[in-house]
């Protein structure tokens, strides 16, 4: 299966050799750069580099940076600790800050085809391709966690999209669902007024249409996390994936169908939103500066628009 993840122009613009990347993979999760010459947007599933620890394939992934080199430099691997050095600590990097490089107006719509700002830059984790590498009855819980510094944005209606999780629909090469992006979740920091900012989790999914009509694609905010002045806020995206053998003998490329339960986790591990995603599997995590709506970027010249810390990606297999 060929993955479509971001506009190819972004990939062509910047694909450096990366030696570290947030979030920190907590054991047994591990990832590294893809094999030489492989670009994640044009890669068959299950191409994660061979593990030195014999980790199961559902714990292995690839990563890569894409986008504007100046944005990438704000989360540059030269300021990072080697992710292999101590993957159990969850402290693989220092705090990262991101700012917009220029003014940009965006409508902020996703519609299962997310926008990326012309000067965006971020890292991508190509998650385990479970339809091909799962085992019968596999049940794995993944959680992306990070902390946001509660700094205000400069103007009401300013916002930045800083993380994204993509789910693909089950389906093998040649099927009508090939490459279908089924659900997208984005993490957006938005300035609500002069004194309050928040984190919004935006869901983009296809909903059933009427008889004989095409599904409707709907974007809506499924969770809002207020940012309190003078503190930090923890955010988590969690997805639990289960595998079952395929019934359709003619679909031989993938052996398993995957079902997901997706959760948004707020401060104090409170579940703010949960939903089943039957017939879907988590394909990609993106983190950095994806898109933004900032009318005056000069207001951010002396400071960051958002700061991350304590970034981790964990995986737990349930038996």
C-alpha cells in the first residue's frame, strides 16, 4: 500500500538526515530514520528499520522531517539528546518552541485533506502498518502525550495547528477503499480573546449521507482544553487498536482488519472525548508547525507562539 501523507512539494523542499525527534519513544516503542532513499510519502507499509532489540513490528516505526528548513531548525536535532540513549526516561529533548515565520491567513478547514501553511515544518512518525503486521487478537494501546506552555498568543483569533493524527480505512491495494483517509484529528492552539487561550482537538470524519448520496465530510471540535495563565497543560491522544483476520479471501495484501477506539486525554488523565473508529487504523503522527492563522507575525519576533515539553509516545499490548 502506498501512503499519501502530505503534499509532495513539502517533502521535496526539505528532507534532512534526522538523529532525534520528539516525542520520546517509551519502551517498547521505538523508531528511527527510514531506510536510505525511502521517502515516507511514497513508501509501502511496514518499512520500519530493523530493530536491534527484536521488538514486535507493532512497536516499530519510521520518522522524518518535512517542510521549511527554518521551521525545522526550531526543533532541530542538533539540540536534542539521542533518542536511543535512554528511551525509558521520556526526556529525550529539551523544551521546544515554535513561532510563525511570516503572516498567513488560513480558513483552518480539514475535510480529510488538511491544509499546510506555505512555511510549515514538522516531524512525521510513520506508525506500524497493522493490517499487514498484526497478529490475530492483537490489542495495543498507543498514547501520545505532551505538555503545552500556557503562553498567550498575541491577537484574538490567532491560532496554530501543532499536531495531527491520521487514520486510514481498512482496505488492500486494488480495493475501492485503497488509500482512503478515514479520520483526521488536529491539535490547535487558539486565542479566544485578549486574556484566554485554549487547545482545541478538531475531528474531521466522513458521516453517512442519505440514500444513494455520498458521505458528508464534517469538521468539528470534539474537545476544548482551556490554558490557565502561568502554568502548563498536559494533553494526550490515545488510540487502542484491535486486529481480526480478514474474511475476504480475495484481499490478500493485508491479512487483518483493524478497529480503533480513540480518546482525547486532558489534564489529570481525564478522558474528554472517546469514539469508536471501526474499520480504521492509525497511520501517521505529525508534530510541529502544520498550519496557522496569524495576521501579524512580527508580534512573535521576540518570543514563541507555543512551547512543548515532556513529549512521549508509548505503547502497551493487552493480552
